[in-house]
C-alpha cells in the first residue's frame, strides 16, 4: 500500500454548531493539494474521503465520511447531519483518502493553520 502526505486547506475556519443544512456550500469544505505551496490540486477521482478532527492534545475526537465536490480540483465538503458536531471544538481537521481498489491510503493535513477549525 502506498502512503504519502498531502496538504489540506479549509475554506471554512469556523463552523457554528446548529447550522445544519443539506445545501452544498454551507458545510465544512476544503481543497487537497499535492505540495506545500498549495498550487497543484490533487485529483481525488476514485477515492472515498473521511474527515478526522484532532483536538489541541492531538486526540481524535470525531470522524465521518465527506463528499467529493469536484474530483479533478481536489475539492471536498462535509455537511454535518442534524445532531452531528454538536460540541465546541478547536483543533485540526485531516482528510483521509482511500482509493477504491485499496492500493492507496493517503492523509491530507494542514500546514501553517491551513486546516485549523473552530466549532462554536
């Protein structure tokens, strides 16, 4: 299995708990890049995505499946269902990517605050 790290940049730094909607554009979203300069997006065609939230002690406190928005552009979104993310949080969000044929398991993490998330 091939392991490599990618960079995740969130579009959303803050999400207000209780703002539940099924409408794209109102969740937590981001872009996955192939390098630290965050210029070249990773084509995430054929992957399934899972977000993982890590608190300030680097403990995983939440994980759930996320949706691909535009695979070729590396964009994804998580639309919390009613009752999910019903807690206050400050920490990092990572995206786990698993190739459908199980040949790749990748992690997209943040650099310089690019994946820091606050839930309040």
